[in-house]
C-alpha cells in the first residue's frame, strides 16, 4: 500500500497534478510513519517538498520537507535520492533568491550526480548553477557551468533521439510484419 501511494504520487508529479500528489503523499506518509519505514518517510517528504515548491510556491515548507528527506536518505545511504534532493534544495533556494544557498546545494548535488553518472540530475544542477552565479554577478563561473550544461544537454538530446528512433524503428518493423501477415492471409 505504501509503495502504491509512493508510485501514484510520483506519477502525479510527472503529470503536474499537484493536488492529487499532495493527498497521496500525505496518506503514504501517515502509513510510513506509523510503520516506521525510513525510506518511504524520506520519499514522501521529498514528494511533499516538490509539491510545496512547484505548486503552492511555499518554499519554506518545501525546505522543511526536503531537509527531512535529505537527512533520512543520507542516514540510510541512498545516494541517488540524496543527489535528487540536493538538486531540489538548490532549486528552491534559487527561487527564494538565496543564490548562495542555491550554489551550495546545487554544487553538492552536481558532485554526487557526477560521481554516480546521473545525467538528468547533473543537467538540472548545472542549469541552476548557471543562473545562481549569474545573479551573484560571477559571470566567469556562470559561463563555466554553462559550457558544461551545453555538453550534458547535448548528450541527453542525443540519447533521447536514439530512444525515439529505436521506438519508431520497432513500430515500423511491427507494422511491416503485420502487413506481411495480412498479405499471407
């Protein structure tokens, strides 16, 4: 049941249906807390942090939930999740115009994302670092991160294009086989 709430809440994040995200994350958090499920507690707090940051722009509440998630993920050593939460914290601080905080968290997230080879997380951290350093007036650092952002962005685009081409090729081959079967019949 807890995993179900977690998955459904994650789907609502992707769909940007934040009210549904909130209700599922709260129900899941209640159960996870009752059953003392550390990973689930951290995950639901991460999801609630995303809800408060993206939907209601209640950045202080977002930080509270993301801090809980970061602490718990760090304690249970789920490094992927730590990198994602660090990236989200950097973005929240950027939205608060706390550019020093944005740099701090985005750099920590970037370092871990590089180590774990998490291109999507690197992409988001780099994007936030470019903007934070620009707002701080440090154009040379902003430019340095922009160059790295472009490289990572290009890599992601190439990978996504290959995936799309592969899916189209598979569909084409499938339709070709179906057409052959119809002709044979």
